[in-house]
């Protein structure tokens, strides 16, 4: 049973188109990893699904209901929750108040007690202002806040951003408990190995297009890395065959997130050949 | 003893200023919206009360209580129909829209009620007073200060402890993320503006019992309220109470020496605070920074 379907999605910011005909689906209880370089459109895709950005074209359905035209607060009530990039807690609220903010009217397993059981470190700091917590604590509050809405679909944007590897390991060890609650997860992660290990399937985005997709266990790692960097040998999407020449997405890189040389999105290239690995 | 009594009267006067200013403070704190029509809306409510008393033959307090839900509704409708749109188009639009609203209200009131000063007959509470040693406790002034304490205390508690308050504070921190948590921002802002306008209407009407009401009174009301907010610190409700009281005490004390200098003295106090502590007495500097950031 498909929970979330995205079909032929175009989206972007003002003049800049960041997503070109992106399609994906998430089955009940499934975790899909979204892999791609900075500026590939991963965060744009998540924010468009959550409703913070209006899609230019394409369909987004949740349990068969077309939600592409619904406002963001309505989508939250239907069961879409996001852990935004950079956490974006409400800094003047305490940790507990942050978790109590979601007003979706949805019941489910994630009561305050259940969330404190999942994140004991948040329970210990519940009455501290979110703006004064450490990065790891803030990330835990951000995940707890998203789960508190008891979502059908959880969008997780770079949970590991700016955190110590040991802290990130802790979050990924908790992921199975979150998955067991029946939520399906769309996971953005820069670390390819971590992303593949944590997911059932993986998609690779390059310049706003899905260039590779498949079961996480069966994906050829070298081909995935080629797709990630957009190397000339990489197979590319057929989505561009009839479309305009690819436009490099111009999303500004957030501060504190250095782009390693070679990870930069390369400029426009000729129309690539069809890729048999992309589901049509 | 005279000085003590003067200070007490100043605190009472300041309570009235604070009750007017609390809505201004709330709207700025939550939405970064400076409502230049705040005083004029309070004056509208005062005229409404006098009209209701004349048309329905009800006493002052009954008309006052009838007016409050109407003031709340007017605030909510203004927010939904006008201020929301203005806020979406940038920081300059709300200033222009509320300034235009202020001019329209003043002229409409002049057309309807003439420019003459009109008394607000409040009956016995206007003249009632208790005496405690050498101190005078005028009934109306005590009522205004008590209402200021109740409104500011109640609002602070509601913001701190209720789900509504949590949503208001979250939205004030980050509107975009608040929406993604399922918060419907437009109705939430409508309740905030409704409360702000109702409090101003209450304060303006009680104040007009002493001073009378005229169409351009709102400008003066706005200036004192604005100064109370800035002296107390932008976005701090208790700071606004303190700011109002400081203005009131300054005015009453100086007026014992020279009445014409009373208003000047409160303006000088305002300027002094701006020089010495521009973020206001209770301001964190954060709200002021956000305000200038929003205007940049």
C-alpha cells in the first residue's frame, strides 16, 4: 500500500527551478534515503512535500488524497511531519514546549512519555530553553517535535548536520524504534553508507532530477557515487530527454556547511541518454 | 505625604497608559506590527459606548461590557482583512496601512460626531473615591490600574501556560516552521489583534470618562502608549506596565510644579531612556534587533 506518492514534481524558488519532474513513492512503513550533493534539491523536495513551498507542476498524494494544493498546516494535520534542515526549533520555548507545539489533533503512539523514553537526554533538559541546548540535544528535540504529531510520513533533513559522529550514531541506533511505529520515512543524508544502511530503498538526486533509484541493499556503490557527483560516466535520467537544458540549482549553501571541492554541482551538460534504472 | 499621594496618583494614571499600551506591545511582540491606528480604534470604541448609552438607554458599565466583544471582533476582522495582507508585503506596508486607517477613522468620527469634546457620563464611579490617611483612592483610577494588572497578568499567564500562548510564542519565533506544525496562523493572529484592540478600547473608554472624547484624541493616546512600550522594552508586557507607570508618575509629579511642563517631562523621560537604554528597561535587545532586522 503506497502512503506517499510524488509524480512529475517541478518546484523551486522564484526564478530558480530546483526540481525537474521528480517522482517517488513511499510504501507503508518504508524508509527511503534521498542522496545527493549540496544543491541537488533534496531539501527543496522535502519542503515542497511538507507544503512550505508550492509545487510548480506535478502531483503529491497522501493515502490517495491529492495534497499538492493544500496549505502546509493542513498537510501537517493529514500526517506529514518534517525535521527541517538546521533543526529550526522555537528558540524562546523550552524543549518540552517545542514538543507540545504540533497541533495536528492526531492520536498515536508518540505521547510525551514515549518521546522522553526514546530521548532520555531531552527529558533531562525538558525545562531548558531550546535556544540554549547543545546541537545534539536540539536535534533530538526536533525529531521528538516531528514525532509528536504522530505523522504518517516523516521527512528527515540531514539529521547529522554539524553533529559529532558518536551523536549521529546514537540517532541512527534509534531509527528502528521510530520505524517500528509504522511511520514511513524519507531520509536525507550526506553519508552514503549510513543512508544505505538505514533505508529500504534509495534515490539519488542530481541537479533536481532523480538519476538513480533502487533497493538500498542492491545498489552498486560506485555507480551511486558517480551519480552523486554527476561524473560523465554516470547514467542519467530520461526525465531530461524532452525537457530544457539542465539549470544548475542555485540554492544558497547554508553557512557552516562547507562544500568540499569536487562536490560542487557541475554546470549544464548536454542532454544525457536514458537510464534504465529509473522507474518510470 | 503630598508627594506620596502624588506618586500614587501617578501610578494610577500610568495604569491607564499601560492598559492602552499592552495591545500595542502584544501586537508588536507577536507579529512585529506597529499599529498606528491603535489609539484611534480606542477612540472609536469610546464613541460607540456613548452611542449605545444614548440609543439603548443602558448605563455606562453595561455599554462598556457590550462594547468589548464588538471591539474584539473588530480587531479580528481588521487582522484577517487588512493587517495580514499588509504583513505579507513587507515591513513598510503595515505602517502605511495603519497610518491611513488612523486618518480615515479620525475624519469619519469628525463627520459623524463633530470635532467638539464630548463627555462620557459614567455616573457614580466617576466621582467615587476612598480616603486612606492622606491618600486619595479615586474609584475610576483604582479600577483602571486594577484592570491593567488583571489584563497584563492574565495575558502573561495565558502566553506562558496555555496551548494558545505556546502557539503564539512559537509563531512569533518562526512563522514558517509553526505552519509546518499544523498551526493556523491567520486565526491565531486574529485572536491576538482582537485582544489587543479590546484592551485598548477598554482603556480608552475609561480614560475618556476623565478627559472627554474628541475625534483626534487617538493620536495623543497612541503617543503615550508607544512611549510606554518603548520605555518598558519592546515586546515585554510587564515592561509596558512599568513604562506606563513611569510616564504617569513623571507627569503627575511635574504637574505639581508646573502643569504645562508635565507632558514635556514625560517626553524627556522617553528620550532619556532611548539614550541610556535603547532596548528599554525590560528589553532583551533581541526584539529590538529583530525589529530593525525586519525593517532592513
